[in-house]
């Protein structure tokens, strides 16, 4: 394990916000975008945290993303809001969309938003937890660049298409599921490639649609769109029910892109000139549509405790529920600072030097 | 393959309705229950069709289920309906609940129902397709008796907990995902036991929480609640992301049982004296909250066609989308009759003789 660096959450947010402002984002967009990126690291989800700051920097510098872009309202009802993001910053745009959805749900009981032509929005669970803090269930999805191969297929027809869901318990505890609907994401394949390890069976197929363990060829085939790709949750074929993950990935494409009139399926592609212009879905549903929120939260306390205290398998330490690891990591970050790897810290130093933003990390 | 028998759909429905009436159901409940059971066979989902008629017969005769039971409204708003089913017939009760949800959505744009203390309700996709026929998205879930073991656990803490989702395309085509959130259902384990085949890796764990291929011991351990059980979608441990299926199973428990104040988790148990009193969730969301439904259906046509025409893997014939096989089976049933196995036909003959209902199947 490489050395970890700890940094105070608010300092890291201020640094990222300053970087985003240097890159042309208005202060509110910069602040929101920083907060969402840092939230990922605070929860231990490094893959979606400030380690991606350089990507946003490149995107903004090359004009693939832009700050200050106004979204167009395509349809609005008391329960719904359909937006064309016009290529806005996915992070801050998504926070605004979920804020409006929560506002509508406060009045009407529930609300939905489908958004097209957006950009990477970070962790889906950030938005669902916004709803959970308001005694609502939150739901969030996004489609992503195509890299998933349907059951019995050989070409990528959908993205990692994550689904997130949150519901609160008492005392700040909550259940937050935030999962890609593919068996793994591209990042995991890249790790296996770097470490020159064979891919586990059930992760990916080659250009013929046949299971492959060769991470390097797979990444090249995916890059040049020659075919092959990652399996849906449940793996290859029918034995472990891969068609279920495939079906869930399609639900995400439908709720995000078909509802908003955006780009779906194999047409969702990142290129040199433009990002994939991904589509999002947000929903908030008030708990008191069903029961007294206090009663629901008490039952959630019981459900989460039963899972957390379930007897572990031989050789395993404990049973988790969705969001528990992240909840514990966030508490730790509040006490001791957000944990960053040496590699990410070095990236931040470089970005800070280039843009003339003081880095709050000792060299 | 054993011989298949074909029988006209309406005749099979009339037979089942007559059986249900002999067992004490009022005519409307008998008709609805028959229609939902037969719909499963018509779509080729034998596991949930009239092959289960004897179970309902036993349940009704032993007083575990009852006809003519009125549900209690626990909470009602323009967007929501929370019911205590009081042990009513799950099939007909669920059709009524979804009918009311669709009615509310027609007025308000969207609606949700959470139902506690119910019984088996057949195929979840039946209810979501009711919404799809009204230019809405339909969502349906149910919890079931506990048999699924959480990631890193050794005891069953959730059921097969299916999720269904439908959205219409044009010309009666639709996307219908209807999936258990466990990797397989108990029925599949029983088939492996009968055929004395070893279970595939990733399907189940034994009482220690360790992967097992022994179907017979597993079924016994599950029956006597000694521990062990079926894996969530994604299999054992983290390698194929079993925690995702586990998370989805919990979402179902939450939406069905926590929202309605019903029974969840390891407490959902079938016994000699009572059924598991499972809980359901139904939702309908109007397409025109987002765009002109015709435009959404045109995009669904394109999405479904792209998937259906995707290039198959080497050695595979074709790529499906969720609901395509069932759609084709239903068209075939309309032309040539519903297909039943010899075994199920024999069961129906026996039930007909016992209850004095003429069986519309040649001996």
C-alpha cells in the first residue's frame, strides 16, 4: 500500500473551488463542483473524487465542458422537470436539478427530472443523499459511454449506467446503494492491465463475444470500438443471470435518455472533440406519502441493524449494508481529514502550480 | 423434452376461474386471479402459471389464504395508497391496487402503492404492463420468504425480491424487465436437486457461508432454517459484485415492507399455519410528464430494434431485450393456444375432478 495523506475536507474543497474558478466556472458552480468531488473522497470512493480533477481541467481548457452554461427547460409540470443541459458542468448542474426536484417534492409529494446533453456528474449517491436529508427517498441514474455488451452479444450497447437509491434512518444513518449495472467498471479493467493480471471469468468478452481474460487487448478493442466489452452484472450468458444486469442497464438508458430525448445505447461515445453528452435521471419521493417518517426511520434502524449484526461467513469479518462503508469513511474523514493517495496529491500539486492556486498539502 | 399440450387461453382462464369460485372466491376475484395466472403461461413463464394452481387450492382450503377479504387503507394521498391486505388473495388484490395507482396517475401524473400482509401475486410484470398499456411506466416489486444470503453472510436475510419495470413502444411492443434480485430462485435449485446435478459456483452457500454445489443439503438447510441459502445477483463475495444484487434486494424490502409497515428481512417466513404475508410495491408514472408519449415510444422502437438487431456472439443465434421472449410467446399463444406441460395438464385434470369442474383438456 502506498502512503496516504490526510487533508481537512473544507481546505480540499476550497482548493478545488479555486481551481474551478481559474478554469472559468462562476463561483457557485465552482463551489458545488468542488463539494461533490470531495464528497466522493470523504466517503472513500477515490475513483470518483479529486483524482478526476485533471480530467475536468482538460475538459474545461479544451472547451469540451464549459462553465456558466444555462440549461434549457424542455418540459415542466408540478411533478417533473426535463432539461437540456447544453453541455453544462455535470456536477453543479446535477445538484441544481436535484435541488429543484426536492423543492417540487416538498410541495407535491414526489418529483422527477430527466436531463440530456450533460457531462460526468461524479457519484450518483451524492444526489440521492440530498433527498434522504429531507426525509425523502432519492433515486438517481446516469447513462455513460457505451462499453457494456448485452447477453449473447459482441458489441458495446450500453454504459456502466449506475443506479443510486437512498433512504434515511435515524441519527444521520442511511441506506445508500450506488452501483454500476455492469459487473465492473473500466477502471477495474485498467487496474488489471497495469498489474498484468488475467481478468476473472465473467467480466468481459472479446470482439467475437467470447469470454476473455486479456485486459490489455480488451482496452484496445474498446478504445478503437472494434467490439468486445464489459459484461452486465451477472456476467456472461445465462448461468449467473447476466440478462438481469443487462435489463437494469437498459432501464437506466430509458429513464435518462429516452425520457429526455437524449443520446442512448451505442451512440453514447466520448470523442476528442466532445464528451459523451450523457443523460441523468433524478427523483425524490416524500416518506410521508406512506407513513409517519419517524416510523419509517425506526424500521430502517432495525433493518440496518439486523444486516450489520448478521452472522458473518466463515473467514469473513462482518456483513455490511449498502452505504455503511462510506458512512464510516465519512465519519473518519470528519475526524482525521480526507484521505488521498500520494499519486492524487502529486496531481493536485501539479494542477495548483500550473494554475497558480496554493495547494493545501505539505510537499 | 416432454410432450406439450396447447389449450385456448380463454378456456384455460374460464377453468381456473371456475376452480377459484369453487374454492370460495367471489366471481371478480376468481376472474382476475385466473387471468393473472394464465398470463404467465401465455408468456412462457411456466414457473408462475397454472402449475401453481394446486398451491392456491391448498392455501384456500387450509385457510392460509381467503377470498372476499377487504384491504384496509392505512394512508391515502393524491399520489399514494398504503394498504393492509389482511391476507387477501395476492393476485386479485394486486390487480386492484395497480388499477387504483393508474387511476391516480391519470389525475396526478404519478402514483405509488405499498401493500403489507398480502400473498403470492404471480408475475410482477403483469402489473407493470397494465401501466404500459396506459402510456405510463410501471414499476412493481414484492418481498418474499427469506432465502437469500447477504455478501459475507451465512444466513438468509432477504427473499428472491423481484423487481419489474415496463415502458411501451409502438404496436403493442414494450420493454418489460421482470427479475428476481437473487442469482436464481428456489425453483432452479429444486431442478438441480431432482436431476442430481452439482450447483454452479456462485449460486449458493452452505450453513458456514461457504460456496456449495450440493442442492439437496442446501434445500434441507433452507427448509429447517439452519442457515445457508441463495446468493444475490452477482454471486458470492465481491469478485462478480454480489453486493449489488444484495443492495437491490434490500431496496425491494424497503419499498414493499418498510414503507407499508409490513414484515421484512429474516422475519418473512412461510409456515404451516400461515403464508409469509409478503409486501408489494406498485408505481405508475405518466410518460407525458417528460415528453410527448409518441416521441418516447418512437425512441423506444429504435432502442428495442437496435438491441434486437445487435450482432450476436460467436455461437449465439440472437440478442434479446427484456420482455422480447415473453412477447413472442404471447403472440404464439394467441395463435396456437397456451402451452402446458403434460405434468401441469395432469395436475389440472386432478384438480378439476376433485372440485367437479370440467377440464377443457382432452385426456
